[in-house]
C-alpha cells in the first residue's frame, strides 16, 4: 500500500525499536525509507540500516540543532525529490527528570525540548519536501494519567500530544496530516533508560483485555505504518491507542 512512497524515519537504534519495524513494514509494503541518527548513535543507525530488507540511507539529524533542521530539506533532497511522511520516534529526559519534585528546570527543559518541541521542529523542517498528502506520525505514551516513575517525561508527553493537535491545525491547510500512536510499554532502548520501567512490564499484560507483550514492537509499528499511508486521508489530530486496551479500563 506504500508503493512509490518515501518516508523519513527517526529513532532507529535497535532491531527491537518500534521505528525499525516501521521502516521494515514500509519497505515490505513497497515504500522507501530514509533514516536519521546523530552523535554516537549515528554509527549504530547505519549498522541497523543494513538489517532492513533493503539497506536504507542515513542522514545526520539532531532535532535540537537549528543548523541540522535548516539543512534537513536539502539533506532529504540528496536521496529523494519528495517524501510522503515522517515518523517521529524521539524522546529523552535526563535522569533527574524522573524525580518529579526534585527535578531541576535544566533537566525538565531538556526533556520538553527533545521530547515535545522536536515534533514541531521536525514537522516544519520536513514540510517543504512533503506537501499535499503528507503524514506526520509520532509515538507517545498516554499522557492522560500520572504514571509511576514517568514524572517529567509524562509532562513532556502531554506537551507532545498538545503539539500534535496544533500541528494538525496549522499543517492541515497544506494537506499534511498529524497523528500519534499511544503504544503500550515496549522493551526498547528508550524504555530501558527509564528508572523503574519494569513496573509497567509487570502489570500491563494483566490489565490489558487483549493481553500485552512488552517484547513485541510490531503492533504499534503496524499502526504507525497505516497512519503514514493514504488509508487515513481524513484523520488528523488523532491519538490511536495500541496498548491492548489498557487506556479504556478503569483499573
């Protein structure tokens, strides 16, 4: 369903990452992908890119670097005249941000910059290569609740979800859709960096009416791939939950 389309995919760090499986599914559905990475992770992304069905090009992008963002459209242009969508799979908070009452503004501002503002920054930087029919898809962790251990990253995700709604408002007239997938906990590199993440692992499957496998990143990747496609042409500003149904349960 993606034949002839090209997508920019961020956040491919491991084969266990949701972003890796989005890239894989895009290729299996006939599309092409361009990956991003930066810093020490750039080498890792280039290695992982060779494990896709077809090796994908990798460009350097730090979403907090204004020069990188300004050059993004040109860097994409080295590989494709146009892209049909972008996957935002980026999140980071310093360790101090996982202590709500004691976190410093320095740690909190880093979490908000990388994990929330970057959605706007990435979408705006990539928009010149998209246009009518483009799709921006991001990954979130349901910010409706105050989760154990998540603390300021939870606040950043609330800002991220709000940012998505404003992007949907402002990019809609350009024909660009903006949606999020709220995934249940998946044992990824990002998840392992969250102190106490195992508390989610221990309880999620019991609470999910459909059950939940923290080791399976494919269900949320499938939702992201569908939202990147043309199969949701009138859907924007939405959050699709792929969490086994936990979001709908009272306890």
